[in-house]
């Protein structure tokens, strides 16, 4: 059953709306914007009904907060208000609300609009799942990776240029989720993806969320040393975000990386190359995390912290 969050300082008003929707949805009420924001950030809701006029933080301010948070930005918000002028209606819609209902409301209209926007929300979620983009991070998803990776491998074979694949994941991420909560964990995943994506802008770069807190990078044409140096900068940039993580040795959120650079061909099948990158990632984590480990076609290995051949 879809969940709806009503944020309204008038308990009577909220209860009236809740009674209309209880039969078809699981409805939660909040009488302050602050409490509403905390509940919304759990990411459990398919729709938010938001009163515009509230003390301390009005509905427009809260709407902006919802739009700026990675967890809540895609949850549809319907504004409910006694303000009937078109200026406020326009303001709400421009700020990202999907609809605007004025008081006194008509029960059948409220139910119809709620039903429509929840259907659209669920359709969008399914579309994103079926498509090639990861909804949380905005980067390609695992399905996209499965399609693109072999195509990039064939390109490298055809052009006779080096092929690089790197796997990296967030260190002690389960402990992070257990300590700070899953919504905070989602924000970390999104921040890590955004930072890495800011470096991976070349036409030959491919960056995807592999699953959970794990990512995969593919690029062409770089020798092993250059590829390793490039990925080390990304690892450092993620640490430089200084996102607190009490279970991390560095006290910040960090990532471990494992990569391999080879001359693509039939001898070096793609799956074997990916497996090798995963082995390098395992070594990086086994050696203390927050570092990269790399190897080339000749089997030489480098570890970031040591700065030389293992």
C-alpha cells in the first residue's frame, strides 16, 4: 500500500484529509514542518500533502528543502492552502509542487488528484528501474553497464588500445548505514557518485552504479600508470568531501579501488579482466581500505599507499 505524508499544523484539517484517504493508502500526519521534513527523509512516501501556511517554516520553505534533498526531491508534493490567488499558485508550481488544492477542498477532487499523482510517481519509478539510469545517483545503472561494457571492450579490440576497468566501493558502508541510517547512506552514495562523475567526463569514460555501494568505471586509451593516477585523484576527492564516518580510520567516508589495464583481445576476455579488477579491490580492502590497487597485463601490481610495485 502506498504511503502518504500530510504536513499541516491544523490537526482537524489533516484529520479530515486523512479520513478521505485512509481506505486506499497508509497515511501519516505531522503538525510541524520540521517533523514533516524528518519523516519525508525516510524516503518511504509516494506523495506529500503540504499546507502552505505554517508557523516557523512555511510550506514554500519546506518545499524548497524537499526539492534540494536527494532522498525527497522526486516525491510529488501537493500544496493545500486557503490562499486562492494565482501568484501563490504559480510560485508553488514553479518551485516544484505537482499540484495545488485550495481550501475548502472538494473531497472527490482531492481523492482524484492524489490517485493521479501516486500513479504517475509509481510509473516514474518503474520507468527508471526499466531504463538505463539509476534513480538515486543519476548515473547509468547495472543494466546499462551490462549493455555498454562489452561494446567498449570490442572498441578497444578494434582500435588496439589499452582497456581499463576499475571497481570501487564505499568502505564499511554497512556500518555507516547502521550508525547514521539508510537515508544518510543514500545521500553518501549520491555524493560519491556525483564527485566521481565530475572527473569522468571524457567521451570514452563510462561510469555506472554496479550495485549497492559499488561502482564500476571503464575507459579506453590510457596506459596502466596513467589510469591508476587518474583514479587515485578520484579516491582522494571523495575523501576530501569529509563526510563524517565514525567507523572509518580516517574519520571520513572513503572508498577502496581495484583496477586493471590490459591490451584488449581474445586472450584477455572481458570477464577475466573484470574478475582481475575485483581481485585488486579485494586486496585494497584487505590491506586497510581507503586506497587503490592496480595491475597491468604483465601482472605487475601497484598499491597506492606504497607508491611502488608490490
